[in-house]
């Protein structure tokens, strides 16, 4: 199993949720508003100086599902460009509760 961590511009929340829904991924945790700075997207600090915010989602899925999800996220990033702020990475899940 793998955990897929997704951070994105809040304006893409619906697109990210639609992607998860299309893939049948129902279990997730979400951070509605996050601040930060990306190397291409710049600062999003949710204030008048650096407007905008990010959102995040976290899912734990089978390895093959994680690979497909990462592919779909990469396609979305390629479509919207890296300045819009889509970033994802995976980590192994060694153990879960039964």
C-alpha cells in the first residue's frame, strides 16, 4: 500500500475531487486551506500581500492505484501548468489497523 499526498491550489479542489471520484477512491483526508510557497507557483499565504491558498488531500491505496493516481495527477499538472500549483508524492504504508 502507498499513501499519496496531494497539495494543490484551492481553485483545483473540484478537479482533484472529481479525479478521486472517477477512480473510485472514497477514503481521504483533506486540508481545506494551507499556505506555502512553491518553486514555480510562488507564495500563497492567504493574505493581501501574497493572496491565494492551497489545499491538500491524503489517500492510502494499493500500489497499482497509487501509480494510476500519480499518472492522472501528472496529466492534470501538465494541463494546468506548474504555476497553478499541483504537487504530489507517495510514501510507503508499512502497517495499518485492521
